[in-house]
C-alpha cells in the first residue's frame, strides 16, 4: 500500500524516487480493466463513425472524402488527443479510473502518447492484442510493447477509494506504538472481517496475541484499533 | 512531536494545497500558492517523510502520500514544445534527422527502390512477370484505371465521377496509414518493415512496368509524376524509422534492449512526423494536381522538378550556422 516504506510491497506498484527523496507508488493497472476501457473506447468510436458517416452522407461524395479523413484521424489519433489533452485519460480509461503516465510519473506528452498508440499495430498482432497481452503478463508493470517503447505506464487513478468497513465498534488506542506494517495489517484485517466467517476472524485475531491480551472480544478490539489507526476520531 | 499537534500545525497548508489542486483552471487558482508552489511542495514532501519516519497513523501517511502524488505532476512535467518548434522542424531538424541516419535511409531506399526498378525492368523483358505479384483481376483493374480512353486517369471506372476531395480522403487514409504501419511493424525485429518495403516496391514496380510495356505509359507516368517524389520518399523514410526500431531490438549495443528501444523509438518518431507530413502533401498533390488534364511534357517536368526539390531539401536544408 502507498505509505509503506518497507522493501518490495506485495502489490502491483511501481516505485519512483522523486528529487525530494520521497518514494511515489504508482498502482499500475492490469490487462482486464484496460481491455474493458478499450472496449468502451471502441464503442464510442463506432458511435462517432456512425454520426459522422450519417452527416457526411448528406454532403454527397465530397462528404465521403471528409468522412475518410475523419476516419483516418479517429483510427490513429483518437487515443493520442485524449491522452495528451485530458490528463492521460480517454473516455474509456476515465470510465474505469485509469490514466496513462510517463513511467517517471509525469503526465504523458505527445511523443510518448503517439509512440504507444502507433505501436498498437504491433501489440494487436497476430489477433486481438495477443502480443500486447503477452508483453503485459511478462512485464512487472503490465506494459505492452507500445508502453515499453514509449516509456509509459497505465495506472489506477484512485486506488485508495476503499470504504472503511461500517462497524459500531468504538475507536480503541493500541496498547503500544505500532510500525506502519503492523498498522496496515490491522486495518486490512478489519476490512476483511465482513468477508470472513466469525470462527476464522477469531482465529486470525488471536494471532495478534500481544495486542488483544485480556480483551473479551479480540476481533472487535482489532476493529476498534483499525478505526483509531484510520484516524476516524477526527471525523474523516 | 505527537501526531495531533503535527496535524494541527500543518493542516492549513495541506488544505490550501488540496484546494489549489482541486481547481483545474490555472487562472482561478490561489495566486499565492502558485507563486510559492515549489517551496510549499517541498514542505509537503518533508511532512510526508516525517510522518513515515515517526510512524504516524496509516491514515495520515496515506493522505499525505496521496497529496504528494497529486502535486508531483504540477511541478515535474516535460516541456511542451511551442508552435515555433514546427517551423524549426520543417526548416532544419527534419532534413538533419534524415541526414544523420543516412545509412538507414539508404538501406531503406535500396530495399524499396531496388525491387521497384528491378520489377519495372524485368517486365519490359518478360511481360508475364507482372503475374508473379498480381492476379489477372488486379491487372485488369489498373489497366482500366490508366486506360488512355478514361476521362480521369488514375481512378477506377466506378470512381470516374468522384470528387477530388473524396480521393484526397482516400489517399490520406490509405497512404499515411501504410506509412505509419511501415514504421510500427519495425518493432518486430525490423522484419515487418523489411517485408512492407520490398513488397510495396514490387507492387509499384510491377504496375508501372506493366502499364509502360502495354503502351499506357503516358497516362500512367503523367498521373504519378507529380506526387511520386513526396510519396515514394515518404515510404522510404517510414521504412528507415521502422528499421531503426528493429535495429534497436536486434543490436542494442551497450544498452539494455529496453533502454535502446526507448531511446531509438523516440528518436525514430522524429522521422515519422516528417514522413506523415510528406504523405499528407503527396495526397494533396495526388488528389488535386495529378488528375488535371494538362500537357504531358509539362506534368512530367513538374514531377521531375518536385522529385528533385524533395531530394535537394533533404540534402541541403538545415545546413549552416544560422539553422544550428
């Protein structure tokens, strides 16, 4: 998770060092949301074809010429224009909360965006993005060939939208200071409690013996500590 | 310092930065923050580092982390090129880019013009050679296109009445698309580019050779003369860019393959911009000039002049101290 200073997190994060000596963690996006975003964009493009095709039909053969030019632009530059002018988001990427960035975390520019989109031709080979998918599965940061050449990554925009689990447990201060890792483990546990059987939750909670010693209900105690760690007492 | 006083001390700054970041219109942002943004941003980074070091609650660290992540791109972004860059590119950078990799351009030209001229010549000796690359139906199609009896040479009978603008759209989409694909397919170790260059050379050579051999030469050559200098050389340049991509993967030198690919792809793109511009110009010429019924000698002369102009541009433009 972001904010965790320990070595390689078990998550698909890309770490960048900034000049201020801070590590940024980019949550890179995998093939599935990207494929869905691509589908949305494909749909939008089809609708655009239909609209422009319909309008140009009234303009006769001249209109058809303009339609072909439009087709060319849409085929090659639809993603580029959106990525550069709309903060790295085509409408499809926006719908799935994705964003293209340079791999150093800076907003994508014309060169990189053009490259990654021109090279789609190769990623598409031999059929339906097979090469691109292979490259994504082999790469630690889910980059397809176009991304590798352009130096770009696709990231999730709002990875931290996790809702704190709604519990009535009162916030509880842990009996002693905890490292960030430990805090994280407790918060993650609290988030998962609703998805666990009560027996399994109790079993897991008992593993944190030093923390929950003397507590009547270890699970509730940990949930309370999770709330306290989240800073929910300050109303956020 | 405990977490509560830390938050209390710096909360106003964080909220101010958050409000500033929420506002996407630069004109409506708090001017004071805009002016001092680098300093404020570094302060924020310090807060994040402190919060991590002092093991403040996860919630706080995450919030600061998110804030830094949002602020980072405001300070660090790559320079955008102004409009002047376009003029500079056309007048100096593009021809220089071409000269700088003259070996690749020469290789690409040989891979393209070699098969083209070879096929053209071979058909003069053995007319049946045309059927090695085209089938009978295709041959009849371009025979009809350049039939001296046709009103609009260069267009299929069904397209005789089409407007120039329609043909322009057709040429832009097809030819520029081929150029961009020629470049992109170079990523496959250069093989894609190699095939596109050789086969396009063969096709064009076969068509030209066949039409010349059967006596349609005048309609054909007067039609293609005008745009050939731009279009054929744009194919060559797209090819050179594609070969550069392939070479980066095949022979990265002392760099890693990924590093080489990144460097060379960005570099090759500078050639692709120019080639795409040439395809666009070629489409304009092909749609609006090439079909004009003007004296053959005149059209051929203009064609040769344009071809020479393109070559001269690449050899001469952008030299000298002023351009540097």
